[in-house]
C-alpha cells in the first residue's frame, strides 16, 4: 500500500462510523457547487400503472400546484423517464435525430438549477439561485416546486445542416422528452404542462449559456390543485 492510500485508511479508521454518517447526510442534500453531483435514487422499471392507464390520465395542468414538495424519488423517476439510460448499451428513453442528443434536461427548484446527467442518473449543480419565478410567463408556473427546462445545444448538430433543420430536429427531440414526462407524471399522479412561452433571455443570462445553447420549452411539475 502506498503512503497516500495508507494515510486515507488511517484517517477513515480514526474517524469511524460518524464519518460515513456525515457523508450520507450530505448526499441527501441538493448540491450547491458546480463541481458536485447529486446521485438520484434508482428509477423503477416497472410500475403499477399501465401505459394505457397513463395515456388515459395524461393531461395539461394549468390550475396551479400545491405547496407540497416533490420527493427525490419522484424527481429521479421523472428525469429518468425524460432522458435516462434504459439499455445496457447506454441508449436513452427518448430518441434523438442522428443520435446527437442535442437536447439536455435541466430542473429548477428552490435549491437551485441542476443539469440531469443520464449516464450517472445524477444531477449536476449549475447555480444555487432559485430562478423559478423568472423562467415562465404564466402565474401557475411560478407555483411549481420543480420546473424542467429543455435546452438545445446547436453545436452538437452538423454544421452542414441549415438552422431551419436544426430547429426542426431539436424541437422534435424535445417533444419526445415532453411526452415521456407527461406519462410519468400521470403515473405518479402529478401535474405538468408543456410550455413554449419561456423567458429565454432570462434563462440564458441566469445560467450563463453560450450562444449555441438555447432554452426551448419548460414543464412545471407538482401536485395539481
């Protein structure tokens, strides 16, 4: 054992079980640093609600949301449905034109804004400010405990494509993600709605997006009134 590993082993031995308990408690909190990833609970691959039942329950919730917060499991399940890994080869739950995966899923909460990392089923902290009240134009959006922001990265698409084609590709990709979110929310008895009225300048400024990064749509999520 080299000296570095030996020092680590001695430190852990001295700290004892309290060290691991401290780490466990910290991991339950949303990260406040861009260098931190929050591992989400493993998603369920089989639920009590059938696809047909979820389709029957799917609706747009525009009446607002209660103050009840979403659980980590609910957030993780929705994000996995949106753009999670569903096969051993790393492919995702929603398709992408040319397999470029040009649309990323962000989530804004009262803890800040996070980027979903499909490969690790985790959230990476982008900013610790609560931006929910500035993201959308409708009043009911501002009451949602979580807001999914679908964001396009045009630099991931070939330069040979016209901007018109690029926009078509990313909107189609975002649409498939949105439907997955709708169905998962229906299965969890949560409310959501697919919204195109986004304050794009506010989002780009708040999250320091570069010129190739463009917010497309938002989906507020919560317990409907």
